[in-house]
C-alpha cells in the first residue's frame, strides 16, 4: 500500500520543487511564492508524464519520489520556458 499524496501535500511539494528548480535554473529572482508553487505542481504533472512514458512506476511511490518527480519536471519546465522566451 503506497502513500497517497493529497492536494495540500502537492502544494507543499510543488512549492519546494518549484523553488529549488528555480534556484537550479537561476530564475528565482523573477518568481514569487505563487509562481514557484505553480511551476512545481505543473512540473510534477510533466515529470510524472515523462517518467510514466519511460515505463517508470510512479504510482504510490511516496513523498520523496513525488518531490523528485516534481523537481525534475520543474527544471524541465523552466528550461523550456527559457528556451522559448530566450531569457538567460
């Protein structure tokens, strides 16, 4: 039985993943708390989709793996935004 991640946990995990992802990508000065949460939550969906497409079992993996998935997705999302907008 895996740990189910609720919506409050997704906000916390998303906020942390978005913040750390923005630190990694150097966009932290441009983002606030709300944008960090949005980037982290969208990144979680993106990371989950990509890992699922690669055959990684992501169901019931718990909070730590959910955080890593959100962080991976947030970094990819921020990289794509920088690529499209041309920001350095």
